[in-house]
C-alpha cells in the first residue's frame, strides 16, 4: 500500500471538504494522484447522495444575503434534522448558496422548472443561427447551446462562484454536503431582488 504525505491529505481535504480518513483512503487508492483522488471522492459523494435522495427533508434554514443594500436574496435549503440545520457547515452552505444567487441571478432552480415553450423558443433561435448546416450537425449544436443555456439560467447547473477552477456546479456543492453531513439536502426555493428592477421594467413599457 502506498503512503501519502499529511500535506497532500490536507490539500485534498481543503479542496473537497471530505473527512481526513476519507481523503487519505482516496489518495492511497489513487496512488497519491490528487486529481484521481478528487474524482473518487466526488463519485462516492454522488453515490451517497443518490441513496439519500428519497428521504424526507423538512428541516433546514431560510437564509438571506444582502449585497451593498442593492441586491437581496432569500433561499430555503432543507435537510432531514434540526441537528444538522444548526451545524456551522450547513449554515455556511446556505450562506454560500445565497451569495451565489446574488452574484449570478439564476432564473430557475433546475432545468426541470423551465417551461417547455421557453425551451422550444431557445431551440428555434439556435437552429436559425446554424440553418445552413446538415440536420444532424444542427441538432448537436442545438444540444450544446442548450446545455450552455442551462448552465447560465438554472441554479443547480451553474458553476459555483466560489470554486476557483469553475469546475463544480451548485449541484456538486449540495452533493458534497450530503456526503459530509449524512443527510438528504435540497434547495427548495429562492427569490432575488435587485434595487430598481421593477421600476426599470415599468419604464420600458411606458
């Protein structure tokens, strides 16, 4: 069995938020390769989250964040027990998601929340942009552009703003929290207000 230094274990723990022993085990299994260890921990987190996904999450927190008195966010994130809801890790998660919403202004929680007519409208626009290409190529391009649309407008699909490498989505952050805290965790709903946005909309229609 290969050995790994405490420094590498610490680095992996900071990158993933996983426990010390889990990080050490993942590094040993990956032969000390940090990136492979990160992948292993993410796969484990996905498996853990999948097992807990059907469990009732009715506790949690309604968190808020106000940015420079101009942008305000409220978000409800649920977990299974009040015990987990009171932990610093869960509170930090709620705060981070609220700050993310303030920064990115998502229109929907998930891609399943987008009305079908809105998706069809986007597809029509994308097809019109590449109408001179073969049909099979057009559909591939449309699918790619649609994925980009999801990543820009759906909270769970958006790259997490605090991830320096912009590789983790908000859903990945939730999955990691499920693996770490041991309970099903879901973002239930959110609302975002920006100073003057209603006034601007009303002015445009006058």
